[in-house]
């Protein structure tokens, strides 16, 4: 990544109200990690599009209604690539049979090369993982099926 | 040439791009909001990706959503259409940064022409006539008064960051200028984030004439004829035509040449439009639209040039496929925008189309994304279709258009067609006695 | 010019005539059968008259009903479209006898070209090449055998009063001729009321090329380019294009000139078509269609001439508005006929259209009389719409047409589009390796 | 009318199987009356388009069904101009209040300048005449309303 591109990317993120982000490109193996002043420090990556995902967060719950018959569903709040773990060699956030609490990170959706941690908006037990690791997901697509505990 | 293109838009322009891509052998990816799941552009693209909820801000205007959709579908270029992200330099940069091509000018050109003052500077540098005025931001009242004395009244006081008719005020004399200067600047700051204002000569009855142009990466810069888009309601074009009727041929040539000069001097690549105001035998640079325009079909009809295909070819690095002298105009073309709105109150009229019959036959073109049973969404632009005709001359084109409008049946929503039917039969339109404020005055004086 | 015209037809051609009249400032009267009360042509004409029950024989084909409708609506001309009464000399006479103008050639020309033998005599007189053969009725077997010996085999034994592929038999040798001669004559007598037969050379793989022509009352006789209509299923054209692709330019010129010569020598007035068979570097007169044809739009697209307006003008006594050298062809146009029929079994598929989306965009023309909710009647021709494209060259036109066909959604009835989509992608079509029997052979050899 | 036109008209009528017809034109005041060989002589004008009207004759009865609620209707079996009498100075075939029998001539519809006598296909009493003398009528248009006797 060129210096100019990098600078522009940072300016854009700043404008978007991003607190922290990580950028890796396979092209030249470069990796960029930035945290903006005033952002809450944390031991793990932030959800950089939180500001955009936030108003959408309510959607899965509402949209899940039709699927309510056979359990709750966690939907993708953004479009991107689905990952079950924070990195290729890390453990999956959740597996079938795991209990999940509202607010718990269940997967990553990579969008614009940013790793967005997706939090569950319901409590329950994971009964099915509806998509393969590394596959593209659309906005509103079903990711996990859950049953009430 | 590109293998696959993502179309970051919806409605008729998304369909237009799909058609152009198909003919170029390029696969297409449609993006859509949850509200547009059943939309026509989704049905006819090769692939599609849902990118967010109905609100445009979170879907069609969401830079991360659109870029991510492009990433996961592995496209090699993005076509922005018009509106939404089409003139967003940051978006163009992000597209490029992700290794894809933005089908439009460079981010630098988007910035240059996105700002009124830098656009004017570029026009002045290319020798284009500008309206007398401050030619830049006026900081304080006394400076404004001085500029005004030099330019003469009436003047227009404009927000540098404004557009689409917003942030503008006509000033008839110095007293008024003294009264409104500070207010206008404060309003501009509140509305557009910048309090910069400038002054320019105000034309009472100008025509809006714009020149379609194109440039390639190797220095070619051509104009592709002009359009007359003076038939505007509150600065929104509703009837457009090509070529501009009743225009002195010398003036026409000068206007066309001016646009081509601007392309050459700025090194602009792909297609765009240079807008001018024309009054008497004078013309003045207004702005550049660095994208494909809603009214591009009238130019296509009279030149036989597919502007969207041309735009894609030039973005892909191809050379201009024709020379200036090969651009030939034939006949006359008129477009009406079919807006889903009350034709008299101009309130939006979204809803389900329960009856639909589009006109057809020779010289009739319909660019739309609707059909019987389609739902016109309340979230987006009210443009549902464009009706374009082509005939040997303007009189024949008007007759053809009136007939086609009579055949155009849209039931379930209201459309702007009844207003446009009246305007097309109006003697002022037929005799080319109109200007950019003609419709607003006509509406004001309309009985009932 | 006429003030009001009655259109003695229905469907897309009635709409086509309505559109032409509107542009000429002529009022229109639609006629309709009881089944067509809700038909599109009724809705868009200025006036309409119910002329009979659904059966065409008692409505659209009823001479008294149509003439009476013209009488009570006080029109000054009648446009017959194609089919129905279009080539009926008695009808043309009745129209004229009632003080109205028949928009087509004179009854004499209709008779001259309505009969195969007198048509051939006219062609021969104008110096047009004819297929070797009897050049007239053959009365007895021995005469036929003699003609056959002179012309050589294979030969076609044809009923003089036949047409549309009916009443024809290929004869490969003298033995066969001796066997079938009497049978063919008897069949002809039974089917067409006349047992007259004639013999002509049989071409194994000819192309069907036809020349659009026009003549005025003052002796002007021009051709308006040719069309290739070789893509036929059982003698029914289903894909037509202009100009004829891959045709030797010298041959093309000779074919065009031959048609113009025939117009000049017969004094034909209004528009018509001269059909030829072409094989190798030879061409042969086939017949004259003394009316507007289904496939006329492809000629309109490449010449910019509105043939229906021209037909009306010439019938009204106007002079030919252009000279031969002013007829210029630009680009390539292809038409597919959208028939309401099973695409593989060819059984008619009338019924209600429950889903409809017509293609649009640049260079796409749809001539139709249907819409969502329209009922395709079982009583009449299965042609519900024509999809026509125009592009700079044949390859681009094929791509555009394939895209437009993908956009063409017709639900509730079956259409011929799936067959035509396959044919357009067929290498033989793309490489112009087809002839008039190509589709029939292709269908026979199709797996499944 | 020119000789040629007249000859052609006659030829046409012959082909149509017309038995007898009367032709008047206001243009030159000419009047033509022809009866073909083999036609039944009669004291009044034939219905020249009988052959065409015949198969249609059943239609009015069938089509009248929707109007059955408020009585029977005689519809125009052909398109043309409606006349209540055989000539301008003759009496009207029927008036409101008249009884009409099936097969009785109730009006003339002029088509192609031929005077077609229209016969009622029902029995009844005329309650309303739905069209003015000399006005154009379309195929299937309601002419008379009748009530059962």
C-alpha cells in the first residue's frame, strides 16, 4: 500500500468515526493497525463499523420473526466475508451446542478489509451454523440458528 | 476490458448499465437494499448482493457496504450511475484502493469539479466565459459590495458548497446585499458545513445548455453535441432535448468547443457534462457534472453513440473510438422524466403500480425499472422511467412524444406526465421561448 | 392529406398505424370484434366501432362490416394493415367505390400480384430473373415432362393459386413427376379452387431476400434496401434482419435495382416488397407482397424512414419525399416475432398475460399490442409483439437482441422466444450459414 | 355512379350471394335496384346480408342475458346506420307499446349502402327505443328494449 493511499484511508476512517482498525493486504503483506485518540482501549479488535451497524442491529431481531417457528437466528448486519474465528489459527468464537449470550461476539464479517466483530443480539444455544468459514454473506443473511436455553 | 462490474445504484440507471455491460460482454453485479429485493435491476443482473436496509444512507450510500459487496463478488470495476456515490471522491478512492476501477473520472477530478470555486478556476484557466462576480469566496461584506459595484446588479449570492438550487439568493441592489450577506453565509455554514459564499451576475431568463463531452487517457477530448435542459421546475430538469433548438450556429459551435477545451485542459477521462447558461449571444460556464447524466439518452439518440458503453470503455483505458469530426448529429430527440409525484403539488407518490402500459413503436425509447406490479419505493429518487423519442425534426419529435405520452399508462401512483403533456403543447415550448425559470412562472400564473 | 383513417386490423399493426397517423395529425378509427372490446388498439384509437363477433370471418374479414364502419365514421381512407383484407382487391374496390382511399396499391395491382402467374409475367416483363420452369400453367403431364427435361431436376410442382408454402411438391426425377402430376393438380383444385399447376427449378438451400420498395403516382420508383428473412419455420418467418448479411455487394445492388425496376415498369403506388430467392451468385423473383409487411421495422431502423407514414403519404397522392440516392443505410437491425405458441410444439398458446416486462434502453424497439392483464385471443394470428433492435453492426445487434430477449418476460402464455434465443446463439445464424429450410432441418436434428 | 363502379358493385354482390339490393347515393341522386336470378320475388326489400346476419342472429339472444333483468333486448346484428322506417316518408316499423313477434322486421340497418331489414329474434312489447333514427350503430349495440307480453 502506498503512503498516499494509506493516508487517505486513515482520513476516511477518521471521518467515519472509526475508533480502531486493522488492515492487512495480501498484495504486499503489509499490515496497518490504527487506534484513534479518545477511543476505548481494548484487548481485542474493535467493531469499526459499529456506528453503521448499530442502527441495523435491531433489524435481525425483527427480521428473525418469520424464522421464529424453528428458533432464533443471528443475521449478518453488514455485507462482507464471514469468518468463524479472529484469525486462521484461532479457535472459533462459537460452535454448535455452545450457549451464547446477548452481546457476545459470535463471528467476524470482513468488510472493506476491516474485521468486524459481530455480536449476538439474542441469548440461546447454537443449533446450526448456516454458512461456511470464508464465504461471502449479504446484508440480512442468516448466520446462526439458535434455540432457547 | 472488464470481466465483471458492480453497479452501485438502482432503478433505471442500474438497468441502463446492465444493458451496456451485456453488450460489452461484461458480467454484472447488482446491489440492493432490503426494500429493493424484488427490484428490476436485481432480476436482470447476473449476480446480486443485499447491502443494507431500505434507508439509502445504510445501503446505497454506505461506502463500506458497497465496497464489501464489490470485494466478495470479485468484480474488477464499479459503476456508480448518477446520484448516490457517483460524485463521491472518497468512494472513488476506496474503489481504486481495493484494486478495482471506478467507472468515472479520477478522485482528483471529482474534487476539482465538486467544488464550485475550483471548478470555476479550471474553467477560467481553459478560457471559458464566466459570469462576472467574485470568482472566489468573498470573506467580508465590504469586499462583496466592491465586487458588486464592479459587476453590476442583479447578482446571485451563492454558497460555495451549495448545489441543486439550494443556498442561493438573488440580490437586486446594494442595500439588500448589506442586509443578506451575513445571513446567507450563516445559512450556508449551517446547511453545507461551509460558510463560504461568492457573488455572480444574475441572468433573468437564461437557457440551460449543456455539452456532453468525453476524454481518454491519451489526451483525446471531444464534445458530443449539446442538450437544452431549460425546462426545469425548481432547478429540477423535467424535459430535455438535443440538439438545443433555435441556437445561433456560431454560438452553438463556440459552446461546444469550450466544453472540449475544458476536457483537454484538465485531462478529464471518461464522459461528463459541462453546463452553461445562455442568454442572447452570451454563454457562461455553470458547472461540470463528472458522471453520466439522467438526460444522456437524448444525445445517444441523435448521435448513435452509446454513452454508457463509451464511459466503460474509456474507464478501462481504451482509446476514444471516434474523432471529433466523426461525431454527427441526426434528427431531434426529447426526453421526459416520468417522476412518481403529484403533477401539480409535486408531492412524492410512491406505491404499487397496478396498471402499466409503456409506449412503443419507431423512434420511441423507454428507460425504466418498473412494470405492472412493481412497487415504487418511498426511500429513493422519484424518477421511475424516462420516455425518449427520436424523429427527423423537433416538430415531429414533439408530436411523437405527445402520442407516446398518451400511450403511457401508469396506474396506482401519480406521475408527472400530465404536467409534461401540458408543457409540450405550450406555445412557449413549441416556439422555444422558454428559460430556466419558465415553468416556475408558468405554474404561478396557471389558473386554478 | 387524410383527415381520418379507419384501420381495418387489430393487434400490433393497428397500433403501428395509429402511431403513424398521430404523427401525421390524422384521426384514427379502430374496428374490433366482440372478443377485442378490451384490446389495446381500441383504447388508443380516437374512435372505435364494434364490427362483429369474435370469428374473423364475421368481423375483420367481413367486407360489409368494415365498409359500414368506415361509412358511419365518415373516414376518408382505410388502412388494411397486413393479413385480413390487406390483399383483397374486391375490398380495395369497395373502399374506393364508397368514395374513400384504400391505403395500398390499386385493385389492379393487388390482382396482378395476387396471382403467381401474372406476378411472374410482370417480373419477366421488367427483366427480373425467374426460376427456370414452365412460366405458366402446365395443362397435361407430357407438357410437364417436356418442361422438366428442359429445366432439369429437382423441380418444384406448385399450385398457381397456392401460397404460404401450401400446394407445393418437390420432384426429384421424371418417374416421380409422372406419379404426382395428376394428384397435385387435383389437390390444388380441392384446396384453392383452381387445379392450375406450374413447374419451376427447386433450390436446395436458398436464402430469402426481399427488397422494400415504394412508388408514387408520378412515376418515382425506389428501393429502400433489402431484408434477409431466411430464418423460417415451415415458410413462416421468425427472425428478420436488414441489411442482408454476407451478401456480395454486386449481387446486392442487382437485387435492389431489380425491385425498383419492377415498381417502375408496373407503375405500382405506395409501399411493397419484392421477394427473391438467392443461391450462390444467382437470384430469382419469388413474389410481390403488395402491402406493409410484419418485418418492415428492420428497414425503418436502418434507414430512418417511417414506412407506414410513407405508405399513407403516397396513398394520399404525395410525391416520393426522397430520391434513391437519399436512401442511406446505417447499422444493422434484427427483429424477432414474439408468437403466442409453444416454442417446440408450435401449438397456439392463447390466454391471459399475467406477468409482462418489455425490454427497453437504447436501440430497442417493441411493437406490440399487449400488456400485463391482456388476453391473447385464440381467434387470430398468434403474433403478439415484435422485438426489434438496432446496433452499429450485426454482432452488436445480436448481442443487444439476446439481452433484450432475456429482459422480455411474458407469463401466462407460452411464446416463441426460447426457440429464437437458441437460434440467435446458433453458429449457423452467427456465421450466416442458413437458408430457408435451415430451421426445419435444425429442429429435426435437435436432440430430445 | 360510373358504369364501371356499378358493374363492380354488382359483381361483388353476386359473389356475396346477395338476392336483391337497392342502392341509393346522395351524390348524384342515382338509385340502383338489382334482383338476381333465382331470388325469391317479394313485395318488400330483401335483407341482403342475411347470409352474414344469419349466424349472428343467435348472438343477441345470448348477449342479452346480462340485460335480462330489465327485459329482452334486440341488438344490432351488423354495423351500419339505424333507420326506424323503410324510407323517410314511411311509417316506423315499430313504436313504443307495439307488440313484436319473433321474425318481425323492426328496423333497417344500412350497411354498404344496402338496406338491411332487421328482424326481432324474440317476442315482446317494445318498452324503449334506444337509438335515434339515422344514427350509426355498432355490432351488438342495443336497439330496442322489450318486455314479455
